[in-house]
C-alpha cells in the first residue's frame, strides 16, 4: 500500500516538473530580462519626473520629484479649503504647466519658484502656514495629486501652456490679449461662478493724485480720462489718460491692480474699482471651486476652461 502511494506521488511530481519545464520553454521567461526592463522603465520615469526649480531669493536650483513639486505648488497656489475636485483640477493644470516649462527650457532650471511661473511651498512653509491642521491639509492635497498622478493636458498630442489665475470678472480672457500669443485651446469663456458673492470680487483701491500721476508718468495739473476700449470679456483693452494711451495690462502692472476690469473715479483721490483678480487667462481657480461645489468632476472643470484638450498620461 505504501509503495502504491509513493509511486503515485512520484508520478504527480513528474507531471508537475514536465509542465514547469514546458512553460519555461514556451514563454522564454527570464527574471534577468524583466529586471532590466523594470530598470529601464524606472530610469525613463525618473527623467520625466525630475524637475529643476530655481529659487530667486536664494539663487539656488533644487532638483525634485515632479509629484512632490506639484504638492508644493497646489499648497501654494490654491486655498486648501477648496473642494477636492477643484484641487485635482489645479494639480493637473500645475503638472501640465511644469512639464510645458521643462520641455521648453533652455536654462539650467525648468521652472522658477514664484509668480513668474508657479508659487511653491516647502513642507516647512506648509507647517508654518497650517500649524495644527498641517496633517489634515497635507493629506487632502496629497490625495488630489495622487488621484491625478501622471495626468496632463494636451492639444493635438502636445503639452499645453496651461495658464491659470485666481478669480475672473465673470469671463476669462483670450490669451493673445494678455500674453500676445493666440492659443487655440484658450479662448474667452463664461465663468458665472466668479461673482459678487465671493469675498474681494470687487475691490476699491485709492491713490493720491501725485502718486497716480507719477506711476503713469503723466502731467498732474488736471487728470482727464479719455476713451476707454474694452474687450468682449469687459476688461479694459485700451484707455487714454491725459492724452496718453495705455493698455489695460499696462495700467494693471503700473498701479499693481487686481485685474484689468476696472473703473476710475476722480475726486480728491483717485479711486479704482476692480472686479476679479489675476490676468484672466485659462482656468479661474475660484471658478473651478464653484464648479466643484455644483458637482462637476475635475475633468469637466478642465474641459470648460481649456478648449478641445485631452487629459493624457505622461
């Protein structure tokens, strides 16, 4: 009986061994080859996922992982109190902008830390800003970034220049009216979520007459507002002050106004009322949050503010 059992075990083991040998021969499977493939994939991913960030304040360049960088950008660029879907839209827009800069950089670095490219918070800066809510807020932003990992915006298979800004006046602006270049994926669209219900949607800034004239380099004997030309989005395109013509962008820059949708009132002082905040091109962050509150997913938010784009994977 024992001999029969032993004989049966030998037969079963022989069948299994034959099967394993046959499997190896048919698949030509090699652990070494797979390791090499994984190693190659890892090298390629690391090259894509490395970003060089220049800090103008310290004159230093820091190389970091792309996803870690995006966490820092979202933390700096959008209020953490915003809806998760808005934070996801911000993460994709920020990652896209970073990759666009990386692909077009001819310098030792890819992006600048600050308003010229994208703001960025280090962990220490987040801890200082959020204090005892650091863990909660960090996890929320980390979730927004991880749930959109690798996702970027493309137009005709090319990474787009995904401009974004704080708050519109109810409409976004055409790219060429601000940055002197027409981009087919950035047109003026309605953003009804940006309205008077938001804090600081409408702000009044006052100037002494002498300060106003000095900044614009005009004669201050008498201040006269001439013709005003507005864009379809109701922003000032051109304005004549004391017979000197300015663009709305120039006025916003010289006077450090919140937006180019403004009215000027001349009395004892110069009072300028602005609506919205930022250059107005691309995605409105407050608009994105308004859409998220109404239940729009981040994909639809991005498709609203950037036209005819695709959400692709790096």
